[in-house]
C-alpha cells in the first residue's frame, strides 16, 4: 500500500481527505454531498455507538425510532425552530414515478402530488413532540427518556467527509419532564456523558460550556456544548445538549396533570452527537503516517504478523499465535492474525500503520526460539521486546498506556493553545498566526458577537462552565465585561 500523502504542514485539509480515503474510512457517493462509510470507518462508528448506547442506558434511557418524514406544517409550529432549519430542508412533494411517454426514462407523476409536503428529517423534535402528546396525560407518565439512532438530512452545499455532509448518522435524545429543574439536570447530565465519552474513549479533551444566544440550537432556551481543538488550531463542536424549556410542549399542546391536579406544559431536552466524531478523532490524533486511533475505539487493537520462509515455520508460528489470540479474546481485546501470504510483511506494516492499529506484533522463527516477540506502538513508533510469558497481560497494560498517552498528548496541545488576549490587534494576530482558543472579553451583545465574527471569522465557541468572574473590557468595543469567553475559528 502506497502510504505517501500530503502532510499536515503542507495542506491540512488535503491531509485530512487523504487519510479518510487511504485509510478506507469513507468516500464520496454518486449523490452530491453524501458519503459512503466504508467497512473500516463504519467499524469505528459501531464502537462509538456501542459505548455511547451503554452510557445512555446506564443513565436510564431507552431506544425508540420515529419517522424520517415530517409534515411541513409541524416545522411551522415553533417559529425559531423552522427559521433555524428552513434553508437546509429536503422536501418530498410527490410519491410516484411513471415512464416518460417520450421514452426518456422515468419522470415524476404530476398526478401524484402529496396533499402536504414532507420534510426529510433534519432533526426530530417536531415529530417526536407530536407523538409525546399521545403518551403523556399525567405526571405518572413522566419522565420520558428516549434516544434514537438514525440518519438525518441537512442540505449542505459545501461538504467534507464526516465533518459536514448532506446526510449523516447520529443519535438524538429527546426527553420529557415534569419540572424545569429535572429538565435542566437532564441537559447537564447528558453533556457530562458526552464529555466522559470524548475524553475516556476518544482520548480527546473537551471544554464544557454554554453557547451564546446567537449560537443556540433553534428552539432551545439554552444549549450546552463540548468543544475540542484540532491539530490545525481550529475548534470543533463535538456534542450538544439542549434545554428546550416548554417551547415544543406549547407548540404541540403537550400537557400533563401534575400532583396538584392542575394542567401544566411538559419540560423538554434534546441532545445529540454524530458521525462528525470520526472526523474529530482523525484530526485530534493522527499524523503524517496515517490514522492514530485510541485503543478503545480501534476496530483492530492488535495485529499479529508472521514472518517465515517455510511451511514448517509458518505452522509453528500459527500454533503459538492461536494460543495468544485465544488469551487476548478472553480479555475482550480485538486481535487480527494476518497470515495472508499474498502480501509481504513490509506492506502489512505500512497498511496497519496507516489504519492506526495501536499495537503491532511481528513473530518469526527466532522469536519462537527466544520465547519473545517484537511489539510496535502506533502512537510513539517505539518498539519493545516482550516475553511470550504473560504476553496477554503485557499487551493489556500497553493498550491502557497508549490510550492515556494519546489523551495526554492532545491535552498538552490544547493547553498550549489557549491564549488570553486583551486587545483587538493581538486577537487577530493570534488567530492568523497561531490559531487555537482565544480567551477574551466580550461585551455580551449579539451585535458585537456578529461583528467579531464578520471581521475575524472566529465565533464564540462557548462560555466555559468553570469561567471565573473577571472585570475587563470587550476586545472589540472596549465596553465593560465581567468574564472571558472562548473564541476560535471552527469547523
């Protein structure tokens, strides 16, 4: 496998595209703006999905499924919601095709026009709250803690594999509560779940915070987010959790009889992450040799490559490897024994390095004689020699160390790239020359926020939860400010 591709320094955007394609993660489809997620890329998503699904269920959530089609009138019921998604909607207007009378294939049957157009799901708040209306009558029916794994369509014109496509995969949680306090607690809890997943599984440090009103989800009273920093110094929103208040309950007339026997509107949340997390994973850790995957999300955690010249050597190596593979599988370590003799060992080394397999083991006849193997780490390229005795425990500990090292490396990068700035010239200089997160004062007005975005192409990524109060002056207007916020250019 030819591994050569653009380096990060030469062209970060092209480097990213090269890794996605050459590591066999995804490719562009025949449908403009959509992608084909290839088996190796989908295997990463499955591991993400499995981990998140377990975390959701541990916090009391259950999975359900709701229609992909949403009546157009539903989107009109919550004004800010429809305004937020109107420009991205795909609309179904007809339900039948017919053969073209002039022989030019098939055409839309003009007689098959829908009475009401259907929107292909951009998000599911409206269809779900119309459903919840039938599920909720009393406080005894609450809370409802539902999650959905689904695809959504947002008609993006400028796309990039995983990061922004017209169709993508995600999960969306939609919960209903009897009180404001319960709903706020749920919103915060699910953001913590996302942060734990990002840091413990993706090895990607994140900053938890709240979005400004300009950056909130359409229809939310508050949007909480986790923000990560990519290696090129751009931020990436890795997950959001929304406190929806009673907006959707009022739009769809979802009321319940409370304990005082009074009618009250339900309180709501929604939260989601998508396949853009695969893009975040790539850009957080990978290098100029290909993917670097944290062991907890690697489809193959250990690859074993035999090196032999004769059938007898191959048989002896295979016998030894089979025993090791069995022991690793008992520890739930995913392992591949690649004894495909149609490819050279050097080719295999390159392939698994490109695909980010955390641990590579090479075994030859001399290794059997010496009762030892050579182990190569993908994160540091370090090679170590280990005894066959207790090798499964050595590998298990090594995978833990790799996971921690990848996280600590990303954390160090982020901490080195958060800079405090107190004047406009320095603000622009940092963004242009160093990038990263810029911690600066803002006067709190949406007008100033928009002006900063217009002049710098940077947005307020979040107001961190642990933000201390600090008297200062807005970096643009000089007006008083009581706290810093985090700015960055972003994906």
